[in-house]
């Protein structure tokens, strides 16, 4: 478990399915994560968030012990590294996250969350680089990531399918500070 102030991040469990169904059927959340044309029911949540072991660490985010969101992190695989321009032997992690409770948006919790995961990846997993690929129109996410030390590396034109069309994204990278 990761702790940072009122924030706790713990491993996702099958008991968390109802939270994911609630969040991923809320159009306000879907506008940013997965798309409003892709609401999730229990079956889709099971398929998407509880697959066979695939190397991803999936987590539930709690704020003052209330479930408010989801995060995942994982080592990039060879095709992703190639797409992003990393060498085969580079160890680079990816991460994705969302706050599923809109009442917790715009309160700095996303920044606190991303910083806590980066700290964990660096201190516990010895990760030196983390890459993310937010959609270019998502200004709130871009600002959050930049506050956490990510820098835009390159544009990824027509990179991600979202709400009926391919969307431009930014490859952003965080490099661990020198020890």
C-alpha cells in the first residue's frame, strides 16, 4: 500500500468491481477515460480490469478512506518502447489513472496521486523513467503531469481511439532525480 497524507493506494480486488462500474458508467468520467461511447458494465469491468496476469499493477485510490479512483502502472513492453522511441533494454514504466468521483476533481488530489506513485516506483521499484500518453486536448491532465515533473517529449498524432475517432496525444516522460 502507498500512503501520502489522506491518500492511500492499494491493490485492486474483485470487491472493487462496483466502484469501477459506477465510475465508468458516469459520462463525466468517461469523457476523459475510455469515452462516453464505452460505458462499462460488470462484465466489461471484469474483462478490462481483472485479466489474467499481464504485468500490470492495478490499484484502488482512497482519499480519507473513501474509494475515489483507479490507477495502474506497468513496465512498457517491446512494441510500446519501439513506438515511443526507447531502446529495447531501457526500463521504462507506464501509468494511467483517473479520479472517478467528480467531487474530488480540481482539489490537487491528482497531483498528489501521481507524485505518490512516482515516489513509490522510484524508491521501491528503482524505476528511472515513466512515460505517459495523455490526449492532447486534456489540458487539466497535462498541467497535472507537468506539475509532477513530466515533460512533453513528442506529439503522437492520431494515437488513441476515443469517442469515435483517433485522437492526438502527447508522449510525456518523467526522469528520476539523481540520487
